[in-house]
């Protein structure tokens, strides 16, 4: 069976024609579907580390936290990577195991702060912003959570 695309030149011409079609000619629902599919391109990476512990959800610590100002503790753990974080008014301290070169605190507006991670995996950041954030590092990132 012979197709018009048996020739590389014919196939490249067809691809060139398809790619040069103005966006106005593409139905809006196709554009929206393509954008939605693109946001899922790195979902596995983004969901690498799921919150396995949050001190805010610990009833005993939550009761204590209402009476005194304490730091919030979070643990993210998945696929052999663990991130332990303590968030206080003074800033963020944590440990990433195995260690990476750096870790970045990300907000919906983009990167908030990137710091070096030492050979033990520990790091220190400045004061945390309020709202949704996530941590990103070389082997993946955490899920979004609210500070």
C-alpha cells in the first residue's frame, strides 16, 4: 500500500502546512485541550513527594500550638527521597535526603528563594511567604501546600 507520506519531502511539506495554519483556524476547544494536556506533562515529577506528615494536622501539637507560638513541621516522603521542613517566624530550615545541590521555594508567581544544600542535606531559608508554595530540587518537587 502506497501513501503520499512514503516520501520524506511530501511528509515534511504536509507537516509544514499543518504547522503554518494560523491559530484562528484552530477551534478554541482544541487549543484549550492542548493547554490542559501540557500542564500534565510533568505530573509525576510534581507528585514525587506527597506530604506524609504535617504538624498542623496533628491534634496534640495543634492544641499546644494554639497556646504558644511553635514552628510548623512538614515531612514529604516518596520513592527514596525525604524532605523534612520546619517553618517558623524566623524562617525555614530543613533537610533533604539524599542531598541535592540546591532547593527552591516556589510560589504561584514563580521562584521565591533558592538556597544551597550542604553535604548532609541541610538548608536554611528566609521567612516564608503566606499562601500556596512547593519545594523544587534536582530530583523532583513536593506537592503544593499552604503556609
